[in-house]
């Protein structure tokens, strides 16, 4: 009787450890997370929460984007910038090889670093990792220059993040269709070396994030007209996506 009890106990243990192994095997994570603390240090609970968000996001993204590289370096720092429009977190994809993503979290966000992490870190990781899956990085970008190319690559990342995190940011919202159509024409007639800062972030005429917002509009229009989802669209070149959107 005793041996049967021991046997069934061992069996339960075996089942539990098998389940655990199975889930680890199917969703591996390899991100290397580092904290840049030259100015402001993170607290231990903040680091724990950040690691959890990044690794959980990576698992989800790997199941969606098979071209995501391994061993992504994610370096995070605390800044005192006003990032309220993007949930307190921003980032950029610095290089494809090695894969490096730099993330800034604002201590000025209402509720501080912890609240910003909860609000927008997942959203930002989905955005930046989409860039890595396509090779859209600042230093070793595999696409040509130009705002029209940037709008498509940013639009894909914005829509991917919106679709799979369920969160959208005010800063990336497209204007109404009639205006968005004008912005598309404007972007497509710009010279190849048009000012990136002006067209992607702050235009001297007062408009904000024209490239991102037009990109969001273009991707959603291409999806509606082609019947493809954002993952399928992500396999296409900017030229092909413009055609699908009717341009
Ligand atoms: Zn981006």
C-alpha cells in the first residue's frame, strides 16, 4: 500500500515536471536584459517586473514573427522626459546585428516608472521587436532612406503592437481619412533626404508624428483592401504595401 502511494506521488511529480518542460521547450526566450543606471537606478521590484514583461512579450512575439532574431539585447534606462503621449515608455531599435533595442522609461509619468512599465512596456517591446523581425534598425537598416519607407515600416510596427497588445497610443492615431489621404500624397512626393525629425516627430507647421500616423492609416487601408492581416503584410516590401493600399 505504501509503495503504491509513493509510486502515485512520483507519477504526479513526473507529470508536473513534464508539463513544465513542455511549455519551456515550445516558447524559449533568449533576450539579454540589462539596466543602464548611470543617472537613476531601478528598484529590485521594478527590475523583476520589467524582466517578466520583456520575457513574456518575447514568448508571444516569437510565436507570431518567425524571423525574430535570437539573443536580443534589451537595454533599459530611466529618463526624465515627458512621455505621457506614449504611456511613459519609448524605445528604438539600434542595430540588427547584434540585435539591440534601447528602451527609455519616464520617471515623470503619473505613477512613475512602475506605472509606466505597466502601461506601455509591452506595447513598446511589440513595436521594437517587429522592427527587428523586418530589419528596420537605425544603424544597419536593410531598407533605403526616405519618409515614405519609414512610414510603412513604422506603420507595420504600430499596427502589430495595437493588434496583439490591444493597446493603442494617442500619438500614433491616424487623422480622419480625407486628411490622411493628403498626408500620403505629401509623404510620397517628398525628396529622399527630407527631414526625418520633422516628418516623423514634430513638423514646423505644428503637426505631430505625421509618418507614424500616416503609416498606421496606410497599413489599415492595405489590410482592408487586400484581406491580409498585419503578419501577412509584414512579409511585403513598402512598394508592394503601397500598391495594396491603392497607391
Ligand atoms: Zn518604431
